[in-house]
C-alpha cells in the first residue's frame, strides 16, 4: 500500500510541474491577446472603413451579376441575390462581432 501512495505522490508532482508549464503558456497567450486587442483598438477605425468599402464593392458586383438574371427570368436569380446579400451581411456582422468581442 505504501508503494501505491509513493506512486500517486510522484504522479501528482509530475502533474503539478506539467500544469505549471501550461500556466506559463496561458500567461504568454493572455499577454499576446492583450497586445492584439490594443493594436486592434488603435487601428479599428481604419479596419471598419475598409470593411465597409469591401461591402460596397461586393454589393456593386452582386448587382451587376444579379440584375441581368432577374431581367432574363432566370429561376435561380433569387438564390444568387440571397447569396450575395448573405455574404455582405456576414462581412458587416463579423465587423460588429469584432467590435463587441474586443470592446473597441
């Protein structure tokens, strides 16, 4: 029975050492996350403007591709329009998600 306790103690000591190494990795990851957050906060206005410009370009391209399909009576025109609109909404929603997650 003593042998079991010695093994359990040795295993718990090794586990504690391993967890200490992970704790240091988590600390480094947290520092990296903080650095990224600070950089994002300082550049968010530029990023937001770029996202809106990309969304406007995608909107124009979508219109150029979807309007002729509607005029030709294509049955899949609605699917294409929904796909373009969804892509633009996801882009703008991702921008808002970044703003919310990083509390910019």
